[in-house]
């Protein structure tokens, strides 16, 4: 049995139980996509031609940078700190995929994270948005944006 998936640009997103997917339903290869986690815990956003984030040279807000290294990809996050009056933050990310010949392609996006969720605060398991990013696969590296 084949796994259900959504095509976005040159990438395949598996449809995972418990998540809500909003896409341009009139296209077989969507131009935008929202992926919402259970209980409004996170909302990811992808758009055709979304630029790759760059760390600002100057910012008045504190921020964090972190990355997750995997054998075939690196996931990088730019995380401005939460404002006191808000219970969520927007983080920017991109996933860089690698092939055996040294080529790479990039999938940029944004994620709104609700920080007052018990599962996020206790961090006993991997956040759902990271699970999604680890499961996305490029269709063919040569068809994607090469950096």
C-alpha cells in the first residue's frame, strides 16, 4: 500500500495522522500549504518561491539559531524570542537536502509555535513540526533549487 502524500514544488510531504493540511486543491502540485498540529500546537507555512531566511544584521529582539543534522539533510531554524504578551512565536526555517554527488536543494518555510503547550514545555518527545520536516523528501534533487 502506498503512502498518501502532497506534492509541493519538488517535494513530497507525507500525510500524517492527526495533522490538518490546507492546500490549493485545484492543483496536483500545490503552490502553498499550511500544516496544522493538533490542539493548535503549531502551524507550518510553505509557499512557492518563499525566500530562504537570512539572519538580520541588526535586530532589537533577541533570537536563537539552531540546526538539526541528519545524514541526508540539515534543518536550520531562526527563532526570534517571544514577546511577553504573546503565547506563540513565528520561527523561520529551511531544510537543505544533500545527494551523493554533493548537490543540494532547499525547502524554506515558517512555523508558528504555541509555547505554552505542555508537550512543548516538557520536551519529552520530538515536536510535531520537526517530525514533519524529517519526513519530507525531495522528488529529485536535480529538479529543485540548487545552492
